[in-house]
């Protein structure tokens, strides 16, 4: 407790750090205001029943902080930007040119790749916004939209998503932590009062054991998330001794920490974005006069509306994206090359290619545990709903994972800022 108070005092006394924290708070306040400004076509409709019966849209509403349920200008959230980032990263793995740009051009190359993600966000936001508006119109939420009104509202929704992307990047640059993650975090946290209110409204004395069990499960999930986030597999590293002018240097030992959950919360966010994308595309295609496209769109809508199929796809996407993001962010060959250049080696393993293969083998094994854990947390809401039949408890696993992971990462960033200023 004393340490926490001391850090708060240091944040308050340090002008630069204080400005960063206040900037983050101000940006999140702007996001919350935008999430309550409806688009022109909306007139205060209630989407509660619709979101309760559609898990993908329910998740989208969670990460937008109720922006979808309010039919607001930011009802797409940062989903299009995340989807664009996924596509660019996939291209990075498949295209040697883009991969070379990322690895060889340094910060300038990474800036170019980030710019590609921003540019791709615009058409994705237009497509997703159109699909979502068409779906809401078919559900009777939005009535009598003319082609001009459809175009206007689609542009407004797409612009809202691009604006959120810009706010997120401003937070990353001038604030503390990852801006996109903090926007999603604030969206989830903002739904806590409404969730508690719903629980209070539907409170049933006979279900007290279920509430206690749900609370216990929540505590277990928080402990498990913290444990898996901080878990590491240490790989011993030894530095070779070097003789310079009669002096012997080097020869020390250390270790290379490989995190069990190398990807963090990113696979969950990726999976949520991808899971909503086919639904929105199918909604847009279902309005076309082409019979085959309508049939395909209706099949996709019906399939994804099934909770169990949705849960299986969600688990699979989280599992795949855990491996995918780990492969993008951790390069065993680059690590092996750097160790060899610095005269370091893993005891019992030859430098170079053999070291890269050894690190890749270890990473594949420990990532399996992280991927399975993230997948189980992702489908926990579906399990909770099946066991308790209480809708307000179904956001538990995913929301807790994102919230706890973002809080841990934010605390580390603040600690790093404080430590740097102490030195």
C-alpha cells in the first residue's frame, strides 16, 4: 500500500508523467462522449434483446463500451483498424518485400507498415459500417433509410471508427500504454455499472449459490490471467570469455526469458474483430438481388447465430492468432544471430541455426499452453451462460482477460516511466 501511495505521489509531482496520465484520461473521456452520440438515422432505439441473441454483436458492444447499443457514431469501435492490422501482418509473413521493409528499414519501415494499416482501415470501416447499418435496418432498428441516408450514415460510422483509431494513436504517442488496448479497456469498464444494475434488477434469492460460484470463478480467472501473463520459461545464456591485452572479460551467465503468453491480450482482440467481420459482410450481401449471394449470406448469418458454433470458431481463432502473433513478434533466427554476434550461447546448443531451432521448439511448446488458456477464457462466457442461464454473466472471461492484461501492462509502463525519472 505504501508503494502504491508513493507512486501516486511521484506521478502527481512529476509534470511530464502527470501530463501523460491526464492526456490518457482526457482522450478516454472524449471516447465515452462519442459512444453516446447517436448517428442521424437512430432515434433512441433499444438493442438489448438483439445484442443478447447475437454473441458476435454482443462482444462488439462490449468492446465499444455500449457504442453499438446506443447506435453511436463509434459503434464500430477500433475493429476496422485491428482487422487492417491483421491483414497487413499476414501480408508481412507472406511477402518477403514487406518483411524486409519491417526488418531492414528500421523505424522508417515500421512507420510505412503502420501507414498501410491506417489506409486499409478506411475501406474496411466503410464495408463494416454499411453491413452493420443494413443489418440494423433489417431488424427494424433503423427505419426507412433512403440511399442518400444510407450513404451518409455509413460515412459517419466509418469516420467515427477512423477518429477512434487516431485517438488511440495519440494515446500511444503522448500518453502511457497502448492506445487501442486502453480504448477497449475503457469500453469494457464503462459497462460494469450497467451489468451490476442488470444483476440487481434480475436478482433472485434462489440463485445466490450461482452468484457466489460466478464470483469465485471470476477471482480464479483473475489469478490465472495474472499468473499466465507473468509466467516465463528461462533459457540459460552463457557469454564466452574474451582476452583483450592481457585482460579477460565476459564469461558471465544470464537467462533469456520466454513468456508463456507471448502474445498477451492481442489474440482475443484480433479474434473479436475477425468474428464480427463475416456477420457484417453477410448482412451487406443479403440485400443484393443476386440469389446465390443471398443464399450464402443467409447461411453465414444462420451459422454464426448458433452460440456453440460461434464459440468453437472463437476458440479456434484465439488459438490460431496466439501462434500467429507470437511468430510475428518473436524471431528465433534474429535472437540466435544477436547471441552469436555478442559471443553468447546456450549451454549444450551450437550457435546459429541450431540455437534458432532450439528456441523455436521451446516457444512452440510453451505457446501451446498460452493458446489453450486464452481459448478457454474466450469461450468461458458461453459456458457460464449454459450453466447459469444468466446473460449478464456471459461477458466475464473475455472482459476480465482484456481488463487484467491491460492493467498489468499499464502498471509496467508507469513503473518504467517512474524508474527512468528516478535514475
